[in-house]
């Protein structure tokens, strides 16, 4: 009987593996379409039918064409729709590298601009989650996509609304575009991102997901220590700088407030204290450069550069194995190093080029202050090194590879978007945008270099910093001119929901993010104080940290063995984002197989032991 049970379990495991292997070999094709309003010339436009065909298995290729071929598609449109496919896949839990997407914009003309990205991202998500062909019949959709699934601000929305209404459609547009509409736009629904759009186009109920977990005690203790350290250092530096040398654009920090929350929210306290410390260091440099001149500043740039080099060597020498918190916080130390190097590069330009003393002091001060923050992130990492779960070095390598691919696409999209905005709208801050873009590109280059050398923790940190800075560039375009609490709350709710859903997926795989709850808690604190833009930026950082680890949970579209186009959701079933692919029953199947395998192993071990005991 025992042998029969063992054989049956082995057959179940082999049959399950064989079924998955067959599913992975079968080709699957999904098709979807959506109407996208486009503005042409002055006050004119049309509704354009756009289709997407997803083929699995594939190689991660995204092709965009019009009726006149791929040459009719501008660089911004290509970049935005490539990002859209990958963002929709990411939120659906699907590995975009294993599928191909062909997008056809049904016009006989050239197309350019990012405003079709959100529609394609939503459609990609729906195709992969519902696993059947889909057409969005009642809605015309506009909006640029951001890599965490937000609907970003676009131009010409009032004209687009008129086009949609004339064609019998309701316009779905970014929440940040509401102030750009006239009263004539009646049939319109503003959304903050993909989750909110699902409520509109598929009638899904409002998702209310809350995933909470406590960070290790070592994290809170070191953050509390950091807060007190930065407060004391700020006081010391202030006493050495005469009045009148504080940079006006740097906000003052309420030390009493910092101390009042140090036990309740130690990360928020440390962050606010660090902001005050940065201001003090910048003021010190402003004072010293005014007194000593740019030659002194050039020598100080060289000194800080040398210190950053020593810190890099120290980080590279640290052990790579430990808890997932240890790896993430060590990677965070690398992100602060990347930020310091980027700030120092700008300071060097200002100093050697005879630029603004204020700019030189500002960036040099930030680079110098980062040295202290790096040391505390290292201390935080060491404090949680033995916590659980322990992450495998191969997982760090895999995360750097997949997340790195996502960040590279994000950076390319940011570059195309900035070029488009500069060429079309001629903003006054064009030079600053270009400078920030160059910073992102430099950090991505550094990440790729570290990855090539096998320093995957450093690569992960640099990719994470480049991603955060690219998200900041998207936010510059997404936000309305006047951020009301109503609009801010929609984006806040969207980011919190995305964050919770991704966290659920990550936790199901036995992973956690140490930074995500810290950023979210600080973001909520800032939001309660009415600091809406800063709060949303922090919530974006929380989502970015979870996106990083969620790349380890991505699965093939048919990992559960179902054929995509033949499976429709049961009547009344709401497909929650992040839980259709990979599905919960797939996890249960995997867990069952793992348990069965363990049982078989134990049984065989017992049989072997019995033989040894009975042998002469």
C-alpha cells in the first residue's frame, strides 16, 4: 500500500509538470481593441481604432505600426506603447519577456505623442487577466501611462471629449486633466490609473485592499538613532554659520515636530531630520564658497568625490547574503550613493564652469550630506541581517535582470517624453529637464556596469534610483497646475491600492519590502498635513519598491495550464488585479506539489532507513 501511494504521488507530480509543459508549448493569441481620440492640427481630430494582438510564447517584442507601416510611428508613441504593454503585464503578474505584442494604429498618416499609452496598458492588462479577446465598446480613452499604472496628464482633452461625445463614446481621461475641461464636456470619467479605470470600463467594485506588516525592530531603532544624529548635527552646523546664508528654496524643518513623531513614525522622523541636515550643510557650503571662492569649492568637490569612492569600496566589500531587508537596505545605500554622485556631477559643472554659487552650494551640500545617510543605511542593513526571510543570491540576480529591463524601458520612455514635451510645448525649464534626464541615463549606465561585473545588489540599487528619478519626471507632466485635495486623493487612493495588491502578491511568495511600508507611512503623514505633491511622490516610491520585488513573482500567461482565449471569468466574478495571473489556485497547486514532493522524499527516506536497520 505504501509503494502504491508513493507511485500515485509521483504520477500526480509528473502529470502536473507535463500538463504545464504542454501548456507552455501551445501558442496562444489574444486580440483587443480600443478607441483613442487624437487631436490633429488646430482644433481638429478624430477617433482612432487601435488594436493589440498578444502572442504567447514570444520574446518580449513590441511592434507598433499604422496602415503605412512602422515608419509612420513616432519615437514618443513607440516608447509610450512599449512601456504600456510592460506596465499592463507587470500589474497582471505576467512576465512580458515571454510574450509578443503587435499594435496597429488604424490611420494612414504619421502618429506621434504619448496619449494612447494608458489605453493600451489597460487593454493589455484586461487581456491577460480575463484571458480572452476584449473590445472596449463604450469608451474612448486618453492619457499617458506611467510605469506604476497611473494615468498621466495629456493635451487637448476638451477637443478629445467633443470627439468622443460626437462618436457616442464616454471619454476616460486622467484625473489631473479635469481642470482643462469646459462645461460642454459632459460624457467624461476622470480616473487616476488602471485600478480606478477597471471600475469604469468593467464595472468592478471599488477595491479596498489593505496589507499591513511591521518592520523589524532593528529598522525602527536605527531610524530613531539617525533622526537624533541629524538633529544634533544640524544644530552644530547652524551655530557655525552666520545668519543670512540659508538658501531660500530649501524648506525649513520643524525640529519639535520631528521629535514628536520619533517613536510613532521613526522613518518619517529620520527623513525630516535629514532634510534639515541637508539644509544646514548647504548653508555651510554657501557661506564657505562666498568666503573662500570657487577654487575652495573645487577642492571640496574633489574631497567629497574621494569620500564617495571610499564608501563605494566599503559597500562592495560587504557580504551579499542575508535577509531580504538586509539586501534591500544595502541596495538603498547604493541608491543614496548614486544620488550623491549625480549631485556631485552637477556641483562640479557649476564650480568648474563658474556657475551659480547657490547651485554649487546646493548640489555639493546634498552630495556631502548623502555620505552620512549612506552610513546609516549600512547600519540599518546590519541591524536586520539575520531577520527572515533570507533571500537567495540567485533571486537578487534575477530581480536585477527583470527589474533592470523594466527600468531601462522606463528611462527610454522618459527620454522620448521629455524630447516630445520640449519640442511641442517649449517649457521654460527645458534645460533642467534635460539635466535630470541625463542623470537618469548616467545611473542606468552605472547599474548596467555593476550588473555586468556581477555586483547585483549594487545594480539593484542603481536601477531603483534611476526608476525613482524617472517617476519624478513623469509626475512633472501628470500633475495639474493646481492640485486640489480631490484630485490628489484619487492618485493617493490609486497608489495605495496598487501598492497593496502588489504587496499581496509579493507576500504570497514569502517576500517583503522594507522600504515600501516606510515610504507609505511617511507619505500618509505628509498627506495628512496637506502636502499633497510630496505625499504622492512618497507613495510612488513605495510602489516602486514593491514593483522591484514583484518582478520575482512574474509568471508565464499560461502558467496554470489554461488556454487563454478559451477561458472567460465565471459570471459575476471580479478579476482582482494581480490575482488572476498567476492565480491563487496556481499557488495552491504549486504548494500541493511541493508538499507531495516533501512527503515522497520523507517516505523514501524512511524506507531506506528501514532497509538499513534490517540489513545484517
